[in-house]
C-alpha cells in the first residue's frame, strides 16, 4: 500500500539536498555531494521522518536514494531495489547517473568498474566509465 507523504516534506527534502553546497563536475557531469558521508562512502542526509506526525523522529537517508525518492514522489524505495551509480562515483547524486535496478545488475557494474570497461547489461543502461 502506498504511504501518504505530505507534499511539504518533499519541498523540505529538496531544499536540504540542493542547498548550493554540492558541486557539479563539468567533465563527468557528476553532482558531487560535499556534506556528511556514511562508512560506505555514500552521501548522507538527516531529515525529519514524515511518518511521524509529531515530527520528533529523524531519519538518515543516503543521498543517491533520496534523489530517486524525490523523483518518483514516493515514501521510500523498497530495500531490494538498488539505486546504482552508472558513474561509479559514490558521492554523485546526479539523477541521470543513477538507475533503479536489481542487486544482480549492480554487482555486474562492480566488475565493469574494476576492469574499467562496461560489459553491457541487458535491459539496463551502460556504465559511465
Ligand atoms: Zn556521477
Ligand atoms: Zn557496466
């Protein structure tokens, strides 16, 4: 069942995400997160949890997943769906560099990055290498 998210939450989230502290790399087109990061090297952002009507709870989002949450205007992305970085830059949150896909495809991309060559992914976009 779809979770209702107040429209105002998306506005607040967008403001927090595109706060002018990010940098766009003009050579690769990556939008580089310059805020907090987690242990895995992914951009991290704390927002008030829209599921809590009293708004006392905060929730930590990975920035690259939050971009998609905002793009599709949903409460969350199911855990079993990965948001892959086509550019292999974990700090990037450029929507066109991200893709929703199964973990299997994301794992294939790890090999592409290691070999610095995309071996193509049937039904999914190529890596940006
Ligand atoms: Zn990128
Ligand atoms: Zn690839």
